[in-house]
C-alpha cells in the first residue's frame, strides 16, 4: 500500500459507515449475503486496490478521495446482492470503473491533465531518497504514457498489464465481449509501446 492510500484510510471507514448506516437499518439480507464477507472486511482488504485503481484510471488527484468514498458507499449498499458470478475483486472494480468514468467526464477540461499526481505515490519508507525520486519519476512517465491512450484502451490496459487480470476477468469487469477485450488490449499495447519508444528517442536526443 502506498502512503497516499494509507492516509485517507484511517478516517475513511468512519465516513463510509456514517454515510451508509441509515440505509442498512432494517434491510433484510439476500440469500447470498451469508456467503459474502462483511463490509468491514471488504473495506479493509480492498481499500488499497480501489485507491490504486482510481489513480490508474485517470481520476484527477484531488478527486480520488471522493471516488473511493463513493465506491464504498455503493459497495455497502449492494454487497448483499453480490451473487458470486464473478470474483469479488472483479465486481468491485466494475463499480470503481463506473464511478471513475463519471468523475473523469466531470473533471475533463481543455489542457487539464487527468493523470496520477506523482507526489501522491510514494516508494516504500525504507527506500533511499534517490530511490524515492526514481519511483516518482517512473510514476510520472507511466502517467504520461497512459494519458496517450483513449479511455477504452486505458481501462483494458490497466487491468491486464498493471492489475494482471486475465482476459475473461477483464471481460466480466467491463461487461464486454472477450474478442473486444483482446482487440482493445492489442491496440492499447501497440499505442503504449509506440509512445514509450518516442519517449526513449526524445530522452536520448536530449542526453546527447
């Protein structure tokens, strides 16, 4: 977990619980509810994953807190309806994806970037200052390359290359056909590789 994920995590649980406690009173659990982990366990286990996913999906840094809170409010409300037709992680990502899309659309303005703030993503505490600097630079470069992908390609690329989901899992998370996943992933990999090559060429020219 990054330092950025740990910071809001401490108070976030209280916010989610207060925001959603009224909606849970008197609600009858669904037949599948007994097979689902309690909300508190889901929150503790998957908070870092949802935080990281929001960042990688291009949510503006100032809105990541809001996105994560909104995701877990929805999870609290719908967790009892989870039927186990996909993994819990995939189901959670689907919710995060839909919330992130809305926030990206609201925040998108001409000239306004949507990448992750490198200052928010820290290397492990044990890392030396030079290692932390290298990590932040790597995050910044990856953000720039991801920003070169369209939203559809970015979503598939993040799931496949950064979250290491299989193509069938991606299809489930994004509610799309498997062939569409393969097609978008191929285009995303080609675009990312081309952008990375251009970046290396530019860096090589500047270093001459």
